[in-house]
C-alpha cells in the first residue's frame, strides 16, 4: 500500500480527518472516504479539508466508491478517484503519460474540448493545492496531474482544427494555440491576474466559439466564492475550548451518636439526640383454688361428783373449792365448792362423816370421762389415811371435735404462690409482643410488674370453716417499645450539619448504621448510630468560565484544582489558551445526583452533568463536548 493513504471510519468527524491529514507521511495524501461517511454530507467539509491540506503542505486527493461523495469532493476542487488502485496508478504514472480519462477526443466529446495526448493542459488548470484555495475548477487531466504531483509542461505550438458548421457542412478553421507557459500562481482575492491574451484586436470571428469575457467573470466568481469559503471556514475554525469538571468530593464522618429513647418525649429532639418511646401497659391475672389445711377443734370438759369421807375422830377437815382429786393414773378433777367435814363419831358407835361435791375435769376431752370409783386420790396436802374420796358415778361430758378452717398462714402461702404465677404470666405476655405497635422494637429488660390486688381480700378468708378456697391476683406491668427509624433522622441531620454551605450531600453516599439498642442500669434505652456520607462542592459554571478565560490548559487546570478534577480541551491543536468568547467555551460540571432528606444507599444512579454555554456552531461535537470522568 502506498504511503499517505488514510482510511476514514464512517463516524470520523472533520477534526479527526484534519488531524490525520496533518500526521500523514509525505506530501501526497489520499483520503479514503467510506459509504455513509459524515465527511461526505457537505461540500463545505471537503473545502475545509482542502484548506487544511494547503496549510499543512499536503496535496490531497479523495478516494471513494460513493459517486455522491466524489461529486462533492470534485465540486470542492479536489482530485477524486473511485478506487485506491486507480489512485496508486495515477501517482505512479510518468509525468508525460496521459491519464485514462485524458486520451483525446472520443465520439462523445465535443471537438476540441479535451487536449490531445501529451498536450499541455488548458489555461486556468492548476495544481491541487491551488484548487483547494480558490474553489472548484474543471477536472480531467489536471486532476490526475495534481494527484501525481506532475506539473503540466507546455507543448509545442500546434494548430488544431475544430469542425465548424458553415453553409450546412463542416469546415476546418485553425484554433489558436495556447500560451507558451501556463502559470500556476494563486492570486489573492482582490488582485487581478495579468491579461494572458496578447491579441485583444483579433477579429472576433477568428476567436474560438465561446471565447469571450466569460472566463473573467468565472474567475471573479471563483474568487468571491473563495472569500466566502475562507470566511465561513475561519468562523468554523475559530478556537473552541471545553472544560469538563468533576466537582470535588469530601468524606463526612464517621459520626458516632448515642440516641436515647424517652417515653415522655412526643417528638424527635435532634438537639439532645432523643427519640420518642412508647410505654406499653401489660395487664396479667393469676388465680387458683386452694385446699384448706387448717382445722377447727371443739372440746368439752367432763364433769361429775365425788364424795369425801373423814375418818379422823379427833378433828374435822375442810377441803377448799378448787382442790384437785384424781384417778390413780393422774386424771384430775377440780372441786367446785368447799367441803367441811366434822370429826368422826365414836359413840355410841364409830361413824365417819362424809359430804359430796361436784367436780369438773381439769382438761377438756373425752379422756376425762372416767368410770365410777376411779377417782380415789385426795387433794394434795390431805391425809389419805384419814380422808377418803370416791366418785360414786362415772364422769361424763368430755368431748373433742375437729372441722376444716382457713387460717392466716395458709392464706399468706397461697398469695405468695399466686405472685409467682403472676410473674410468669407477665414474662410470657412481654415475650409475646405485648401488642406493641408495628415497626417498634420491644425491650423486655425494661419490663416492670406493678403491685397485685387480691380477690377476695385475704382477711375475709381467714377463719372460714371451708374445705377449699379460691384466690385471684390481678396486676398491670409496663414495658418500653421504640421505633428506631427516627434514629436515622437524627443521624441524617447530624450529617447535614457537617456539610459546608458550599457543598451538598451526594445521593447514594449516605450510610447510616443503627445498632439494635440496649438498656442501661438506669433502665434507659439507647441506640448507637454511625453516620457517614460524601459531600460534593457546588460549582458555579459562570465563575469557572470567568476563571479560565485566557489561561493555558495547564494554568486553567491549576486554577480549577480547588474545585475538583478538570479536563481542559482546546481545539484546534495549535490553540494554546482558552478562548474568551462565551459562545465558543463549553463548561460542563459533573457534580453527581442530589441527595434528598431521608435517602439511603442508592441503587446506582447515573451522574448528572450540567453543560452550560455550548457554542452556537462547533466543528465537532467530540471536540466541544469532551469531558473528564476522573473523580477526586
């Protein structure tokens, strides 16, 4: 493949094509334009490329299989070829060898419109760089010659003839030969080329057909068109600059917070880090039926009578009331009255004295019901020899009866057992959720059981002669439940308080970790929270625009360093400073998405870009719209 052949892609813009022309090796450059190329959409594009070739000292040719592209290129004054081999054959052809399309007049040619093989090109045919400067001219042998860098040489004067219709038949009339040398000088707009016709007096009848002042007007039109092209191209090629700034981001946190839950609070207190808590009432009941273990004992005392007999003849004896007489086994009875006995009589016969008295057993119960003649022990202190005692009849009336009866001890024991049942019921109710509101967390360590009420009153139960009794305990406890979501609100406000007024939080960067919460020794519920986020600087694009105007790319980047990471793109490459024209200076700021209140981790939103001041006309969207993507 010959050097200097540049293949374009369909999406290549004019800026990249111009760059590739400048960087192509050698002075002869062939630009291969594919079907559907963006370059081939406008004649102006080819004119701009032609100008770029002139500035870069390149001889440009266009190779394209697209007839429309070739037509636009040819109208812009550029040599065109259908294939690369055709172009290579043209540049490899010796200077004195005519191109395939320049082989003299054929049947379809107008007589004399094309030069004969080896003949010099017609006046006004110039090299490709000259064509690019002044606009479109005729193609043909000059096109091939320009592509091959062949300078047309004047041929020896000849007298070609051309047919002329005279009297209905063709006649031969000599054609004036071309000048000895055809200059290729490019005249600047406004200058007048020297008159190359040395014979203004010639007979007009001797001039070739069409030879008039038309070439002069054509030259003036081409010059005017060149001026317009240069003006439009100059405007389009005015320097442009694009500033793509990724705003600086700063980390906030981590911020450690201790948030307390207060049942008396009615709203979130961000200043004191307090969130509301809910104190839940938990009513519980415990009831049982108890068997009476106490008894009631009913006893009666035995009673009867005894007879005292005094055998002392010398004196009487007195037995006071309350004296104790008993049986041989110690079952005692107490006398109910005083007994006074006279001395026993001896005349006319021995006659002891006696008297009876009622007695009552010293203890109740059936054990003091003794048979007759069993009470024989006289009261202590009496002479058992001279004083005798006996019960002529059995004693009776001693009884012992037992019936159930509730006592205080067993009532106290029953209440204690119900307190245990009540505590278990309260614990179970708390574990079951205690009907806490949705989205709240229950803290069982805050559960407190209140005093119990006994039904019925234990005092009314004690002493009742019943075999069983029912007892019920009622109580109400409390437990704390907390909605932890306001803890996040406090953490977000703490983050917002750390944001400088010239910054804002980046959406998706907020990270808040809230612990499960715990209960202190004082019964206070607290949450530990950690908050962190990223803040981005708020950048004023107009201020950036003012800051970078007139600065070099390096100085502009240095000036924008406090605001973030900046990419400065200048176009064309020969531009060294940022343009001061607002319409040709594009500023785009990538400051990320906004963060609203209450946002958490995002699911990857796409960053926002805020372009301002796009040029009214830009040679290439790529040149003016490029932006950096690096984040600080």
